[in-house]
């Protein structure tokens, strides 16, 4: 077997982060003079450490100063290595950008110049610090320009970059009401361009992060009943979110989709649409087959199930799905206090409030009485304890009724004819 020597590259030692030992993407220096990759040292500091990992000196300041010189050297070296291997390098991806340069980039983009390349540079700029993100968010007309890009371009690569910048500055925008008006202003237009572009990324986006980013943007603007109605009526939008809750999808996509669906699903009309899109079946799969699902995913799945099962059609769908009822019962006391609260609320509504016999039978079958007794003895909230008491009463009554019927049947079988 011939070994390809060109695949082996010697990396200068001072290009590597002392913590991760990887080539630094965003080198920053501590007050001790040692340079680290921003992500690694930030994680170290966020863990409560107050020393320099390399020297173990106590830090007088935790300020991280970008090492522009080293970053440029790494970029030059990276470019030369890539060129030797015959591959093209996008130098915009890692080059440092100052605020003055960022301002100039924005102005050029307004003039429709080099939009793709400039967005890459602005992404690099925003990654440098929260301060840079706030600078872009507050820059006069920048958010409006991004929305304008959504309103016109249909190239998914370009749209993904727009979404990525949007998400990076989203927490700094502040006025989500104004953002909502900007994005949904096209709703009266037959084309619905902004929402269409976001839906295009949700369907065709190559990056999980960009698709999650679209969902975060959508959730940020669901501020009132009108915006929720507009979003729910956008053709294909609810369907795509339901598809993204499938077990086969990336966990971050599942969690973001569940969160967004819960934010939108306030009206009965939307809930009925979700029922028709088989959302309860998808939620059952998450609760029964998603052994590796995170606590947050289970909590959000139960919350959404509680919402769609709160009206007649949804409750009937839930109660007739014995596996789903059992799955909810099985989550009591096993995930978190929040998950337990959602689960108990769902069961209390179906079994106690509306006395659904199919749901009651499914709970009994899954050893529900024992779990409810354990729950009442746990350190649960007063509301959960009250609902548990109600459930216990209804199951005791049901048990006594079944016992009486059984006893009556036994006696009648032994009655001798005169």
C-alpha cells in the first residue's frame, strides 16, 4: 500500500492551543501572555477556574485579548498548505475583521457587492465576541438589510449564511416586535418571500445549525396570536416542523422543533392541524423509543402532548393510543420534576377530569397505581400531589367497582335452580 506523504502536515507548535492541542481558530491571549483558542479557554474560565492553564498563575484579569498577529500567521500557513494540496481556500473564513472593516463591509453589501464573501467575513467578526454581535445588531439598517436578503435571494448557500448571521445577533436585537413586523410584512403579498426563504432553508439547508437557526428566528417572532396564526397558515411549515421531531433527526433539530411547535400551538385550530399531521404518533415514538433522548427533549415532548391533548379531538387521539398513555405513565418520577408535572397533568385530564375508560385501563396496565402512590410520598409540588390524589380516588373507585362486579358474577354462577 502506497502512503500519500502529502496528507501528513507538520503543524508549528505555537499554532496549537495548549488546552485542546488543535490548531487555533480564534487565538486570544490572557494577561499572563499565553495564547489559547477562544473556545477552549472560555470553557476553562466558565468552569470556575481563575488560573492560567499553562503557567497556573492566578489571573489578575480574565480579559481575552485577540492575538491578531498569530491569527494572520495561522491563516497564511493554512492557505499555503491548502494550496500545496491543490484545493481552494476561502480566506474570508478565518481572517480577522475590525469594526471599521465590518462597517465598510455592510455598506458595500447595501450596494449589492460581494454579498456572499462579505457575509462570511461578518460571521468571522461576530464569532470574535458578544460585543461584535451587539455592534452588528445595533448598526443602523443592518437587520433590515438581512431581512431584505431573505426577501429576494433563493440560493440556499447564501440564505444559510444570512440565517447564521441573524442567529448570532438575535439575542442582541432587543425589539422582537419590530423584527416580527419586518419578517411578516410580506404576508399580504402572494409570494410571502421572507417566510418562503426561511422554509426553503428548513427543508434544503445543508447545515443542522442553519436549520435550527431558522426555527429560533421563527420562535423569536411568535409574539402574539396574529403572528402564530400567520406562521401556522404558511403552507408546509407545520408539516416540516412535525417531520423534524422524528427520532431519525438530529437531537438539536428535534428539541428546537418541539419548542417552536409549543410556542405556536395555542389555538384549537393549530392543534387540530397537528393532530391531522400525526403529531401524537411522533411524540409517542419519542417517549417510547427515544432511550437516548435528552431530558429537555422529553420535557418538551410531554409539554406539547399536554397542549394537543387539552381539547376533545386531541384527547380522543391520545386516549385511544394505549402505548402513548403507558409511555406518559412511565415518565412519571423517571426524568425530571418538570416532566413529571406535564405527565401527571395529561393523565389527570384524561383519567379524572374526563373519566376516559381506555386511558384508565392503560394506566392500570402500566402499574400506574403504584407509581401514583410513590409520587404522593415524594417531594412533589402541591399541584401534582392534588392531581395524584384525584387519580388515586378514581382508580380506587374503579377497582372497587370491578371487584363488586367480579364478586357478583361469581355468586350468580353458583345459584342453583329451584
